[in-house]
C-alpha cells in the first residue's frame, strides 16, 4: 500500500478570534502604557523571551507574536525580565489564555558558556551586547516565575532550548542526564520545532475554553500524560526499552481475539470496544505483540498513527549510557512527519508523551508568516537619545541580520553535531520568489541605513531552496537521517534553477546594488549544479565564501555524516575556475571542528598537515560543543556510534574515540593553530608520542620548528573580545550555536587587494591600496578583498555562529 504524506489544516483557515477588531499594533506592547494606547484592557497571550524584542522575522518571538496577532489574539511581550522575582512577570497583567515562554533564538546555556564551559562576556541578543541579561536554563526559570505570578494560567514552552530538551537529555554543563524540561519547568505543553501550526491550533482551542489537559492530539507537542487519560485509549504501544528488543514482545498475541479479549487474557480489561465505558483498572494503552501474517510470515505492524513507542525511562537512561544511546537512536528514527510515531518515556510516576513532528508549512503558509507587518527594527524602548538603534544600545544580532532575507527553513543534511535538523526538520520549507522579492523591496524602502547591499539571501543552508524528494510518497516513507550522506540520494532534486532565477531577479531590483550570500553553503549539492556555482561566484561573493568541510579524515567525517574532502576539492576547482573567468580574485574560507567524537590525535595531525600544505592558518578555533539531543552528543556521552546499531555485545557495536580532558581538547585545538608559537611545546610532545618527530624541524615540509621563541601567551584574534592580552588567560569565545574555526589564507600576495576591516573594529593590515609583498599572510580580516555587508560605514558586526554547513 502506497504511503501518502500527511496533510494538515492551513494556518490561515482558522476563524479569527474575536479580539481581531483591535487591529494590528506597530510593535507588540511591552508595557501597560502601550496596551492602553492600543485600547486593550488585557492580553490574550503574553510571550516571555530571553532576547531583546526585535520585530523582525529572524527573531522567533516576533514571528510567533505576529502569527498569533494575525489570528486575532492580543499579544504582549515581556523581553528579558528580571527573573529574581515574579513581579516583572506581572507587568502586563494576567493573560486571558496562556503564557508563551522561550529562552530566545539561542539555547541559553550555549549563549552563556563557551565550549570549555567558560562564561562569555557578551550576549549578541541584548542591547549593547551586554552579558548576564538572562538566567541559565532561561526557559525553565521563566516558566517557574510565570507560575508564581498567575498559578491558574496555562504555560506553553517552546523555542530551541525547549525543543532540544523535550526528552531526557545529556547536559554537557552538568555532565549528567537531565529530565525533560517539561518535567522541571512544570509547564502544561511543550511545542517543538517551528511551531506556528501547533501554536495556532492550541491558541484557538484554549480560546474556546478547552482545558489544556485535554489538548493531547496536536502534532509537534509534548505533555505529561495524566493517569486514566481517556484520550490514550486505542493506542498500540511498542516496547523499545531494551537495546536488543527494539520493538516486539516475545509472546505473540492471537490475531483473532478482540482488543478486549486480549486485555482480559493479560489479567486486565480494555474499554476500547465501541460503546464500552471505562472502568476502574482499565488500561488505556494496549501493549501488544506484533501479530504474524499467516501468508507471508511477516510481522503485521499496527497503524502508525495510533502507535506509540515506549523508550527507556529517564531513570534507566540516567544510569545506563547504552540505553541512552539506544533512546537517542530511536528518537532520530522517528523524525519524518510522514511516518514518525509518537514516543513515550517514563519520568518517575508519570509518562512524558511526545506526539509526531508537525506537518511542514506549505509555500503559501510560509509566505503568510513572512509577509506579516513586521516593523523590521528593535522596539523603541531600546533606542538611544537620538532615537536610533546603532549606538550604545545596538543589538548585535539584529545588526548582523538587519539587511538579510530568510528564504527557507529546514535542512536535510543531518550533520550529527548540528541542531538544525532536530529543531526545524529535514523537509525544506521554501517561500515563494514573489514573497522574497517583496521583503527585499520593503527593506530597501523602509529600513534606515540601507545602502543597496543585501547581506544575505539564505537560511540554515544557502542552497537548499526548493530542494526535496522527487516523490512525495517516497519522502513520506523514508527513514534516512540524511539525504546527502554517504552520497546525495538519487531521489533528491538538486536543480538550483529556482534559486538562480531568484538571484537574478533580486539583483535587478532598482536600488539594489549587490546581493551577497552569507549563509553556509552545502558544497556537495553545489557541485551538482555548476551553473549555480558560476552564478554565485560571478555575482554574489564578496571577496570570500564560507564553506564547511569540517575535517579531512574519513574517521571523524563518518561520525559527522559529512562528505569526503574530495568533494571540497571539486568545489574548489569550480570556484577558482569561475572566479578567474569573472576576472576576480576570491577566496574560500573553510571551517573545521576540533575534538569531535571519533577524532583521533592522528586525525588532527593529518588535518594540520593538510592546512599547512594548502596554505591555511586558523584565526578562530573552538572545539566540538555537545548540544542537547544531537546525535554527536549521544556519541560523546555513551562512547558508541549511534549511527549504527546499538548493542551490549562489544562485537556488534562500534566504539567511538571521545576527546575528553582539558589537555587533549587543547591539543586538538593546537593542531588547528599549528602556526602559533604558544602551541609548539604541546605539539612537539604530542608528535613525539605519535611517532612523528620527523615533523619537527625548520624546513618547509615540517609542521613546527625546533626552536622556541620567547612568547608572552598573547593571542590576537580578529575579534577583540576573543583576544588574549600578554600574560592573561583566554577570555571568551564567540556567541553562536555552531562550533568551528575560521581559517585564513597564506598567499603569495594579491596585487591591488585592499585591507578588510576586522570584525570588532580591529585592523592589522597595511594601508588600503598598498600591494602586500610576496609571502605576506593574508587573512579574511587583514588582506582579503573587502566584503560589503550592507551596514553603514563604521558599524561593527557580530561574529555569530554559522547558519548552515
């Protein structure tokens, strides 16, 4: 039987809530005075966020607020409240329907701490870039304060922090497995992923006075299942609490018995029969064995839409890394909206129930979301004395995306270290070309400071626009974690034609001088379309282009689910060919990860040799950052390769080399910065241990020299806040969820190239126009061609995490 993709009610088809008569607010209110000006006596929904309120479609709370406003609800926002008491949470009064709580665009722990668990000094989502404006585990803390403020109001949590903690998860900062954030926050509902569809349904059902405890059937939600919950009747439960029993129970049921008779045979009863009434002791979920077909001998699975998989309990995965790896593997297998089943995990005396993922938005729904009346600027409360947002109160994250346009969502790459797929899903949700053009025109006409340069036309990945499976039926049935690993799937459309067409139309707009592509590029897809590479290189590269090979060695690449370095070489060849044909000297800036699970010391040594052989030097280096729920994080915690079958039998499972301990993590970073004299003593020791003392010497073929200059421990980063003064310890790392070093190019000189201003306002280059002498080190900050970003002269940029791989 052909499996068809599921459908959903369009988010624009709901009857508007009665409060739609109040119209649209220029900015969603953040105070009672703003509510009074709108004629509101109360808010239907109050959103609490750890970010400053920027009314722009790149900021999650603005999107959620505008979507709810379009449905007719009165929405208020409490941004970055003082969490030390419940009083700031009462500023807008009692919400009529529910609280919406999020930590913000970033996980609050990743936002606050570096990969080495050191506190960052800044926060890109706060006015002035000041750190400390939100608590650790902000979603949890905010939810508790909301409960204190108005105990009877339902609490709905969401955003990436809640999304990645919807299940028992390994917490890198405490080095232990924590409970689902739903348990600790005591919220009523958790919405995961891009939650517009689920949130609209939940809001309207609460608006109809439906009790929140009865809202148990919305896709993309998680909740604690109440005891004797009648909505659990009629579900089939597959037991997957043991590693070597991934779904079936040993004793086969009699397929001719009714559900009631089966339950009676097990010493209980079941009220599933039509017309039957629940009795004391009834079992709501039928735990069943899989009946075997008499014709084929195959197991006949129950219907997926009424099947729930029981994972090992929190108490089990907390103390057993093997069961944790197994649960993580099952979780990632149940992520395709077309075939995913519900999951249940015991926490103490209650069950955590996770419904299947939400149905992706259609193009029309994406257009609706992005065409809403965003002000495209921070709230006026953050303006300086001149009424502008580019002074002391500037919000760095807004400055970075101020002149960029998001054209799609999702990523089917499935990189194990990345959280995009876990959060946004692997099915690409694209806007229409007309919608994107309208946003560019609006930005051109309304946003102060626009110079004609669009800084980015992309998304999580720059070149996945309108790509997807050739067959909806195949897509609905597919269980692969990636569409591009180990190679690009034969069923995947790789036609970049729609994206090329959009680029051409966008750069032809009056008042638009240049369209740059700032999002990370998936180069294994790009090589399938040389025409796209030519278009990109000829018109949309501002001197350098970011791509992410992540490593050169097969071992770590297989644990990352990334293509081999040969694909990078092919892309590099086309990049340089089309750059030469365009008469431009342009550079690739590859990124790499240190200390990823599955990376040996020898792998890092070989990467360092590749870097030196190709003339690259790392500017910024970070190690692998274990984010909650990621596949690579499960590897880090368990020491097992969760991409393969999990077994307690050492002969069947695959062990993964995990880089732990300060010395070894420093060593892996040191290999990426092999040129830094501060790292040479550590590298000499390591090379001798690896039996590669032949790489120590003063020749060109050696990795590090034998001599050791006097060093003061200083490190001059391209970003001032990342620099280390003489005699000081390393300070903080760059904000952003992605972790990898940016590298620089050692070139023989680029005649006529000008110095690019460094991020953070530091410049180390010669005066503009001075031709560097042969052998000069050219970096993306000191010698590569300048890259226009659309910002006004003098405006600094934030070095945020990469959007895509």
